[in-house]
């Protein structure tokens, strides 16, 4: 090997970093407010949803706007990550066909890019906390752990979707429906206590329910998630990742023939 | 309809070019690549299940490569030649690891820098600076390395003033410059080059080639290169392979493969014709370049003037005929007149007298000039014509409305000037007839016309009768019709009805037309048998054949029209040369390199060499 080229993880990591920085630059290029949109967007969404839901449903939730923004941003992180990962292979067609490159970097890059976006939108969450005078607790140190669960989970989902989408473009259409159903099935803007009994049983198997609740626990309610809750989240993340990774590995050599 | 492409193995010298002392860098062993062409359209579940139900999933198989083996050794510059769609790029993709072969093994010994389709991975919204880092990352360079070589890349690509401009505002040439600069900034052990040198302007191509040469000579980089240009392969490579539709056709030294490819690649024809030509390419008898000569002017006025100049060196012409250079039949008619009256033909444009013609007129200083004025000709031609010749000389203008009109007038004129007697009496017993266009056999007949054989053109139905009258008045017994069309068919029927012996050579293929023309000439005109000179005219260069015809006529030469892209035509020409009854001591090629390239000349030269023994 010549000394100028590198292989393995180090090389891939630099490639991923470069791609994330490309996506980041392109996202805000030529917008007046630029990165500020990452903060403004969740705030504005929160205002709209608060206006809508507190008028129509009158849920009795303390700090409703904060409840909303926590659920929405975390859900958006998981879904946007899976979503953009799903398109990553198809969109990288020209690269895959021309350069010998580790294909898994494309979904990973997209997931990490969404994570970066999420971290910027944390500013919005802080602003809401200050505005509503919600005192931060030490539980917030668990946030990186939660983000790790969500990222690994979304990556697994994204890997599976990206591989399947190469072979069946139907996946792209099915996924948008699934995503919407998932959004309504997860208590993002309604309280859990309005759910019927059977629905609560279902929520036990909804990873997003666990992640969102975890987030609200540490940021809003000041609860410390127990070991059991952590293990459940970890299990969801690891199993999803394993399944996605296996699907991806088994099919990636055939991508070039189908993209 | 294009013919079936020949894909059989011509010659495999891979054992001869293999040097056991040198390490192998790339070993492609029995690689087959199948694309499932059906699967490419199956992008939805429904289609998939329908196809699965019909059991069509694996059936529509397209074999891009079929059992290809290839060994590239350290320091080799290995060229891959082949026409479009022959599988060259697929092979490169397999070697560079982008594609996995269906069968077979590829072993690589060293790091590869693939230059396959430059600029893959560029984002046109980003600036050049950002793209250099992004592309570098995709090619596997660490950041410090890019930092270190950033200036070198920018300087090589010559884009410093535009570094912070989005790539979408760049020209495609600039983009490929950047891509090439990034890809070659490292010193790879194996460099893979896919037609990249065909992009960008001439200066850039040279620069790229220099860079590749530097990698080869200073760093001992092994190179695998794909190109359409056999010249480039011959210049850069030491070994080469020629693949066609996924099959190996030839492996050997770059020189022999590129020569064979130039002579045969992408040309139509039968395997027999190909074998024959290949035998001449692979053979190393001297190609007799010392007796070859190429006549090629800047344009056909120039070529014509050059030939006249050449003839004037040995013979003085006092009679000059000026004909319209844009009309082949007008030139042919002038040729016939010149042969009759012992003059020479010069060409003019419709609205001015070309410089080459003017110069030649001044050099000859003719006493008599006939100006065959084309319809709607500019008067300026006539005035500059008068100014160019001695005051005492006479100029007779012959106006004509159509080419039929002209040929009829000329036939009368020829009789008047020579008083009914012709220099070569035998050639007055037959006439050549064409339509507006001349068939491919006309080159073979051109020397005959230049010796004074009457010539008639038919472009209007109502003139068939008049032309036939002229023909019978002149005591002509035989008519050769060159070319096709309903007018000529009608003429052939009427002529046969009038008791003339008619031979109709339709414009088919160069080889058949040459054959038919030569047979006719051997039977009726007894021409060409005593010749020592061979004149070769390209299919696209009939006009030059007409210009050179007087020269060929003067030495009783053999003139052939060859379509060098058609192996049948080349093969037939080689046959005719080989079987020619007398030794050939001069070969004249009409037209530039576009008409006959070095390989064509080599093949013809070797055929002549074999004929002469």
C-alpha cells in the first residue's frame, strides 16, 4: 500500500465527515437565516401544533408546548434519519457505479447528518425550557445515551430500507405511509392516558414510544429512567441494527446491478 | 443493415508477451460478466412477481464479457481497444473492484487509482475547493494529504481564480481538469484510465498524457487504459488487448494490436475478408512506402491544380477547359472533352476563380480556353479568367442549363475541334453514361474518359431521346451506364431497343463495382493491362479521382475505388492487386489521411510487394 492512501475505518470516517459537511453546507446554502432555521423550524412547528391541539383537543398536559417539541424533534430525528438513509444508496448511484467505495458509508452518513441537525435543534429545546422556566435536572446527562439508542435504531432501519429500496422502489412509497401511521401511533401530541388498554399493550412494542418517553423523562418530568427501561431501549436499538446490517451486507454486492 | 460483428479470436500472443521475471500486478482469469437485463426493469414488486410467475427472472441474460483472461505485469502500460459496447468499461470496473464478475477471478497486487469517468462524486452546488476535499475523501486520501497537495491540484487544473465558485458555473473542461488533477496527485501502483483523455481541449489532453507518462517512467506505475484511439494506445502502451462484444479478439504488443484494430475494428465484412486483411497487417514484409505517393490538396481545386502542374512538367498544354468544380458530371464531361482535344481540365467555383486555378492558368499560358459556365455563374469568373491568360488567347464560353445539355454540346464540340477524328479511335466506339451522381465504378472508368471516351449525363426524362440521337450519330456501339435510378433504367431500356449493347453497373458496393468495371474494361477497352501505376481513390473522394484521371490515363494506370471501412472492399482491392498481370511500380493515394491512413497504405503496399514478388 502506498503511504498516501488509507484503508478501513479511518478512510471511511473521513469520507463520512466530508459527506456530512457537504450535506450541511448544501442545506443552508443561499438561505438568509442559514443554520438558524434548524432552531426556528422546530419552534415554529411547536407553535402551530400547540395552537391547533390546545384549541381542538384541550389536553390536560402540563408544559404542553415543551411536551410537543420533545416528542416531535426526537421522532423527526429517528424518521428523517431512516428516510434519508433509505434514499442514500439510490441517490449515490453514480458514485457506486464508478468508484470502489464502502457502500455502508452512505446510510451512515445520512443518519449522522440528521443527528447533527438534531443537536442544532436542541437549542430550540433549551429556548423553550428557559421560556417556560422548566428547571434542568441531572437526568439530562443521560441524553447522549438516548441519542445513541435512537441513532443505532434509525441506522438499522435505514440500512434495511436503503437495501430494499434498491431492489423494490415500492418501498419508497410504502415507507411514507408507514411513517405517517407510526407518527399517529406514537404519543407525540396527545397524552398516553387517552389511549385504550390494547393500545398501551401495543406501545410496549413501539420503540419510538420508549425513546420519546425516555426523552420526556429526563427533560420534562425529571425522572431517572431505570435499568429496565435502558435495557429495553438498548435491545430495540441493537436488534434493529443487527437485522438492518445483515440485510444490507447480504445484498450490497448486487446494488450496482439495480440502482 | 449492419453485418454481424466478428468476435472470433484472431491471434493470442499472451504467452509471448509474458515475462516470467516480472511480477504480475493484475491477473484477470476467465472472467465472465452477465447482466440480467430483465432485472433492470423490475423495479416494483408487482413486476417482480409477474416475472417470477412467468419464470423470466433469470432468462434475459446479457453477457457483457465472455471468458476474458488478461495478465498485466509490473510496469506494463496495457491498452484495451474495442468498439462501443464491447465491454471495455465493464472490464475496467471489474478490475477496479466496482463490479463483481459473475464467474472468474481477478487478482490485484497493489493499490489502484481508478480514473473511471472523471468527476464521479462531484457535487455541482459546492465550490471547487469543497469538491477537491470531498472527491479526495471519496478516493481515500487523508485530509492532511489533501491539504499538502491542494496547491498542486489547483495549479495543475489551472482554476485558482475560480476556487470559491460553485462547480455548476464551471465549464465541463474545467471540471475534468480538476478531476484528473485530484485522481493523479497520488502515485498509485496501478492506474486505471477510462477514456478520460478524450475529454477537455487539446492542451489539456497533452497535459494529462504527460502526467501519465511521468507516472509510468518515473514511478513505474502499471497502467490499464481504455481508448477508442488506436493511435493513443500505440503511443502510450506496450501491450494491448482487443475485445469485441465481450470476446477477446487479439492479445499482443500494443503496436500489432492497434494496427490490426485500425485495419479491422468496427469495419464491416466477412470473416474471410478479415482474415485476408489481417494476414497483411500481421505480416512484416516491407510496405513499399518508397514507391507510394499521396495526392492531397487543401481542397479539390488545389488537388486538381497540383495534378495539372505535375503533368505540365512533362507535356505542354495549349488547350484548357475550365469546369465547375462543384459538379462531378460537369467535371467528367470536361474530362471527356479534354481527352478528345488533347487539353487539360482546371476547376472553378461558381462565383470566383480559385487561387490555385489562377496560378496554374498563369503557368500554362494556354492559347485556347473553353469555359463551361455553370448555370447562374458569376461574370467575375470570366473576367478574371481573361485577365489570367495571354491577350492573344481565345476564350469560348459554353453556357448550359442542365448537365444533359452540356454533355450533348460537348459531344458536338469534340467532333468539331478534332474534325471527327479522335486520338484514340477505339475508345470512340463506346460511351459512358451516368446520372447527376457518379457510381462507385466511375473512378475505374475515369482514366478511360480522360482518354477521350464520350460521356453523357441523364438528368431529365425528355432528354433521353436526344442523348440517344447523339450517341447513334457518333457511331457509338456500346454504352456503359454507371449508377442507379429510374431515369438510368429507362435509358438502358431505350438504348437496348435502339440496338446498342448496354452494360448497366449499378452503384452497389465498392468491391463489386470495381470487379464489374475491371471485367468490362478488360473485355472491351483492353485497358489497364500494360500499366505500371496504381491509383487508389477513397469512396468519399471521387472528385479527386476525376482530377487525377488524366495522370492515370497518361501512364495507362489502374484506378480503383476503395472503401477502407469495408473489409470486403479492402480485401477485393488486395486480390485485384495480387492478380494484376504486370508489376506495379508506383502507388498513388488520392486524398488525405482521412481517406487512407497509414495502416491502409501498409496493407496496400504489402499487397503490391507480394504481387511484385
